[in-house]
C-alpha cells in the first residue's frame, strides 16, 4: 500500500471570517478515509452561551450542505439572520442561557475551515481540486479534535438536519461515549441514488461552466457563478414540497399582467429560483460545493459497519430522538424509520416523530411549533437525566 499523502493547509489572506478559529492536527495529522493525511489545518467555529463548570452542557449543532457556523445573525457575508435563529437563542429550544452551543464550519467548507479555497503551503497556490476528497466521517473526526481543543470530553447533545443529520449519526457511531444524546433531523443512514443523482446534476452544472477552469478559477480571477447558481436552483427545488411551492407562488406572474412569450422570468417561481442562485454565489465556493456534495454521496453507515446499519450503534448508551417531516421527499420518512429500526435492533433508547408539515425538507429551518415542542421535550428529559437544570 502506498504511503498516505500528507496535505497541509494555511488560511489565505482575504478569507478570514469573523469568529474563533483554531489550527488542529499540529502534532498528529488527521487520517482521512481516502487514505491521505491532513494537517495542520484550521477549523472555524462559533459558540453561543456559556460552558458550565463541569462542562456538561455543550451542544454541537451540525450544519447542512449550504449552511455554516453562523447560527444567529447577522451573517458576516450576507448581513441576513443566522440560519437557525428559530431554534438557537435565549429562551428558545436551544436556550443559550442554559446550553453552550457550538457550530463548526465543516471540513471542506469555505467559511474559514480547511477546504479547496485554502493555500497549499507547499505550492503557495490554492488547493483547488488538489485538496483531498473528504467524507462525513472525516468531518466528524475534525469536530472531535475541535472538542479536544476546547476541553470538552462529552457533548450533552449533537443535533442537525439534512447533512447535519448524517454528521449526528456518524458522531454517535464513531464516538459513542462522547455523545449523551443525539437528534438527527430529516436525514438518513445512507445517501439514496436519487439524491446522488441530484448532486451529480449540480456538480456537472458547475464543471460545465467555462469559468470553472478545472477548479483553478480563483487564480485566474474568475468564478463559475452561472454553474453554481444553476446547481443551487436545482437543489433548492428539492428542499421544498409541491404544496409549499404552490402556496407561495402558484402560477403568479412576476411584475407583469401577461406572459412575455420569451425566456425571461415570467413567473414568480422562476424569479425566486434565480434570486436563490444569484445570492448563493456571493457566499459559497463552487469547489466546496463539489467536495461537500461528494462527502454526502459517500455516506453509508451500513458500508462502514459490515453491511448492516445496526452494527454502527451496537452497545450504544446514547439517547436518540429521530425526526422526519411528512412532506419531505428529499429525505422521506421511510429513511428515518430505517434508522429507528436499526437503533431498535441495537437496543438503543430511541424515540421517533414524524412532524406533519407541508413545507418540505426545509421545514426544520422554519417556524414549526410541533417540531420545536418535540425538541424541547426531548432535551428537557435528557437534561434531567444528565443532572443539570436551567442555567446549570
């Protein structure tokens, strides 16, 4: 077997993001599933609330594909509210008067953590596609090193939706003694063929953009904005339900009384998607999109554990709350039920709820009272077992 390739990263000028960042893997590089080594490498993160005296109230929030560490706004790039302000904050579900909430930009990301935008100190140039391909498990290992750096041995809870749910499940499988409770939301134990197909369409849109330049676009002063925007538009459709699209847009025309008999944005839904695409390119890196979608495609807990998902959780003492949404066709409820069955087979303490909602996959980001009540009830029960009360 050839010796693993050792990759080292540095944070280039112009990519410094507000908030803390730590360089990990100095003494011992991170071993990647793809066979390489990575280190030293930066991880950018945000924290909300205060860590209690015995360090028992830490919650790791795992963000989705296009998310980042900025849970509560304003976002330093867009100026918009944080992506989980419905959930995180004083008096909210993840009450920052009670819990110490951590969210790290994932490995491969573009908000300060090591990824293809970083400078390779061996060449003095950005990695681009020479950055090693990473997996969900690699992302979790990096987060575990972050916790080591913060002096946190065990998390009270790991929680996340979509790709974040994959990270939650991997956390529970890879570091069972470090996770007291786990909440995978709108996720699955493996990425489906349908979702891999959607991701491939997005990647091909990026790579077909003449400004992509085989991933070396930044050095040439260009960006594949058109391709990345199309990828975002296609993905965004999967985050919504038919009912949500119809309720929000129907066939309403955009700023006109009649159709133009052309190829402009006649309909509001077209204008909405174009806006989603154009605003996305201002805050996200095209190569990071390739790397992170590939990591999701490779995720398969069964393949990691002798072909059976339940083996991933064998002997687990973590408490689980698995959540799905009735109108989510990207990660449908049947995939959450498969996770629940595997946890039951492993003898885990698990509860499950399907939230009735017509808002689709993105429901976990929105105002859903039943969802919020479910999370609050589960966390209250887990906190009582963990032995700390409000503010404790």
